[in-house]
C-alpha cells in the first residue's frame, strides 16, 4: 500500500490528450493564447505544497479532449475556446463568412464568432480556431416557460435570418443539442470552470448561477459548421449527405439532393420536442409548431419564416402567468 504522500503525488495525472496540449503550450502562447497552469511544460501539482484535499485545487481538473481546449487571450484576459481543425477546412471558411463585421452586427446572427485562426507551427496540417468561451445551453436547467420561449425564439430568428439573405447564405446541417451553446458569463457572478461546469472559476467551489430571466441579453449560439454549406445568390440551395447528429431527418441522402434549410427546421423542431415538449406538460401550446416543423414530407414542412411567424402567434396567445410558470 502506498503512502499518503505518494497518493497525492500520483493524483490526477495528465492524460494523453492533455499531454498533447501541454506540448503545444509555448507555441500557443506565442500566438497570444495561454493555457491553464495544469498544461504548463513545468507544471507541478499545486496540492503538493499544501495539506488541502487534492480536489480543492484548480489544476486537479482534467480536460481530456484532443480537439478543443479553453485558454486565456493574453492581450486582454478574455476567456476563449480553441478548436483544432484541418487547415483549410470548410468550417473555417464558413465561420469567417459569418464573422464578417457586417454580419456580427446583425443581432440575429447566432453563430459563435471566429476571433482568430492560425496554423500549428509544428504541424501545419492543423489549425486552431479561436472563439469565445461558451457553455452548453441546457445547464443550468431552465426555470420557467418564458426562458424556454426566449431560447426557441433566438434559434428560430437565427434560422430565418440565415435562410432569407439575398446575397450569400449559409446553413448549419448539424444544429442539434450538442452544438448549441450560450454565453453564460453574466449568469455566473463568480465565473464557471471550463472543465467542470458545476463549479465556479476556482474549480472546487460550487457555482450558483442566476436565473436566465434575470440576465440581460442572454444569447444562444450555434457551433460546429463542419458539414454546413454556403450558397451564392443564384445558386440552388441543395446538398447531398447523410452526416449529422440527428439521424431522424427523413430526407438525408447521398444521391437525392435536398434543401438543407428545411433540414435545419426539422432538427430544431425535433430538439424542441425531445428536450422540452416531451418533458414538460405546460409547453403543449407549442405542439402545432413542433408538429409542422417535423413533418416527414419536407414539402409540407414549415419554412424558417413560417416557423417563426407561427411561433410568435402561439406565444402571443399565452398569458403572462402561463409564461412565468414551470412544471419540473
């Protein structure tokens, strides 16, 4: 049996993906992005110098993901998210397009902004996209109907705005639950830890967020445009492919072209149904919307514009009391 000191020394070792990030620490810092102390090349666990429990130290928290990592932008201290992608990937081009200044000024643009992109100095086959640090939209839980309504409204407005542009347009054929995030900084007075969402920035104290309805301008964002498309003004909006996280989309095909914007409508409707309407009885007033967003015949499915219009009608018919209640 090992001694207590040996146990502390061996607690929370770097995992394989973490070692890969540690080996890139200095290269990333040269580009202006600093990883947490755990990934410094000369990291020495902070708990070795104290008698506090090992788990009470920020650098105890692991993040074993080879393709993404949190960091701090050295120039101003902003918390950011690094995503490792193939150099020249379509996702970089699409996020550049959606992050052009005039599009970022559009309040209905809910694509996570591309702050920077640069190639790996040691392996130029890969590049790093830099985006604001966000967190999954579903944690913490929603508190009331009006919070769910605002979430849905932002996603529907984003879908309509994107699909109806007269110039270049883009869509996200993978706008499912895992690719929806929120800017939750204002919800957490003491911050939140990027590797353990239930804790504050310290990494060991419990985080106590504000309710969504009490946060001004809480915004939700789409991420991961790896299988998305950009269309010119006169280009047919048709695609091929069966990739995506929602395997219930009926028209996906490798040989019959389909409208990706109607796929987006189905995916969002399916998300609304599974994440909310199937769980909470007091959202039944949105059933007509979800049913028409998820028709198997895409020719009968609502367009982005029609979905937003029906949503507004259904919500406007609800009382203030209904929108402020919840049924957990």
